[in-house]
C-alpha cells in the first residue's frame, strides 16, 4: 500500500465500538438523518431490519434519544410481499416509479438510490441493503459516527468480514468475490490512493445529502465504485472514512450474476478514466456480456446488456426543473 493510502487507513478507519449512541446524540444537534433501504424481493429480511431500526433508533425511542428521523424503503419492482412487510414493520415505503414519475424507470440498484434522494429529506443519508441476515442497529450508529463528529468527512463506508454461507457450509471470508477479484485490483492499479478501502463495494454506507446530490449515479451495480471514486476526485481522500461493523451475512449471488456485476463495475471505472482524459476511445468499449451454459448438446449463449446509463446529479436536475 502506498504511503498516502497507508496514512489514510490509520487516520480514517474506526470501529463501531468507537461510536456510542450518547456521543452521537451530543453531536447530532439539528442534523436530520434518513435511512434508506433499496429493496427488490427481500420479503424474508426487510421487515426485521426495519423493525430493528425503528425500535432502537427511530420512532420507538423517546425523541431526545432518537438518531434516525426518517426510514424509507424504496421498492424496486418487487414481485413478493416486500412492500407489505416493510410497511407493516413501520417503514415508509416508496415505489421507485412513483418518484420523479415522468422519468421512465430503468432497472438497477443505483436507480433506486438516486430516486431515493428525491423522496427523502435528511441531511445525512444512510444506505442499508435489505437482504442482510446479520443486521444490528450498530450498523447505522457506526456509519453515522464520522459524519456527525468530523465536518470534513463526506462519505463513510462499512468494513466487515463477509463469510460465504451455503446451506450448512460457512467459508470464513469467502464472500466479497467481486470485491477481491475486480474492485480492489482496479482501485490499487488506477486509484492507488484508495487502496486502503477494505470494502469499496460495501452496500452499507452513509453520506451527506449535499455530496450525494452533487454526484451522478450509475443505475446499476457500478454505483458504489462511482460514488467512492467521484467523492475522492471532488473532495480528496480525507473526505472518506470507513468503520468496521464486524460480520456481514447476506444472500449471495451465483457466478453468472457476479459476472454481470463485474462487467458493470469495469464499465463504471472506464467511464471515469475517460472523463479525466486517461482513456481514449471509450465509445468503442463493448456494451454487452456474453455468458455460456453447457448442456448435453454443448454450449448455449446468453447475452446481457452492461448497464451504462447514469443519472445526472440530483441537484442539477432539480435546478433545471425549477427553471
């Protein structure tokens, strides 16, 4: 790790145990906090996460002890009972197509997150994946810590161990395959100052609304890499912090889904290189990914579009509409 990344790691890495509720309540003041759960077919887990946040940090505690002012689930077209379960647990549920309804919806996590900015109002926004099986309210308090206590910090990423759980088999640190095989090598080679980020693709992170509204959002799985790189390039390394939340257990994807995620992340990185003038001919980069299935007759192919659409910064969109 280069010296700048090493010194950043030492200065900007903390533990969830460093951020007590009392300490955060002392520093919160008038700052409002929104928690957003982007959700697609997460009926088995979303209700427990919502209920836990609400009971420990939100409306379930006296106002003087409340850290979370707004709790929103953005439903990305679920076909199960995700919306019903989340609403019953106490969340405000927003369908993605009901936010900025004149803009046609495209699939993707980044799309739901971007629309969430137009549906919420908190000064600080905490994103939590809705498929977590290991969630505790300390995930939220940990991510809020640096933002409520250090004015220069704009974005806080989660750090955790990610075991791979398949039935009764648990492989310690076996999760995060796209992180280790794609994202971290990309950052080490192209943005070496960010090499100290343990989990650059973490789905749990928090940021100031002013930052989020100033950045473009890739509509697909490239959104985490994009927000990280764009924050660094706009505000510098000290605007980023990371907090160790312990262990994260969630639903894992198969290799084909991981391949499509990897392609979107690579595309996002190439787009950013092109914008700063470090890569010529970006228009010639492919826009599809072909994958192979094998059966008794040989190989068959499946071709998928690689999500390339990015939504503009929310602040510029709202200014244009006001005009």
